[in-house]
C-alpha cells in the first residue's frame, strides 16, 4: 500500500501580480523613450531619401518621354502624361509609354509631386516634393526636395 503524506497547501500557478506588470510597463516605457526618437529620426531620413530617389526616377522617365515626343509635358498634361496616353492624336502617335509603371507615385508623405515645364537651374523642367510639411519652403525634413523652381 502506498504511504500518504499529509497534503501540503498547494500554490496555484497564477500569473503576474499587478505590481510586476507595472514595473515591466515602466521599463518598456523608459526604453521606448530612449530608442523611439532615434527610430523616428531614421524613418524621416528614409522618407527624404525615398523622395530624392523618386524625383530622379521621374526625371529619367520624363527625359525618355521627351526623346519620343520631342518635348516635355505641358503644365496641363503634367506628370500624368508619363502613365496615360495623350488625347491629342498627333502626340499619341509618337507616345511610346507608359513610361512609368503603376501610375505616378505620391511623395513619401502622401502628396503629389510638383511639376512645371519651366527650367530649374541646369534642368529643363521643375520637379520637386514639398517635403514633410507639404508646404513650400521649410527646413530639415520640411525642406523642399528635388529640382526646385527659380526664385
């Protein structure tokens, strides 16, 4: 026969106490307070680099289209001429697009790129993003990015 021992009070295998949970949350909060701003700064830098890359890509597409059409898009046609065949039959005959896949992208902040057929510095047209603030001018991440208009 088995020998039985007096039963000891059983400890339940419960979870964490409220105090333990608060301590963990405070530690996570402190870590995020130190690391978070650095991560967000890197995200802002990545958006600026993306905008610069997209401006270069759009510029290349515009140059390719100019070779086919003999001109850049007018102000009215804008960047949409890169993706959609023009209505004018004379221009449509020479158009060999689309010159850009999936349509004209928005800048990394969700705003349209600014285009004008007016020259900008050494470039034959103006093409830029307003930056993070979505407004002309600005400094840092809010600065305009691309081939800016002549002042």
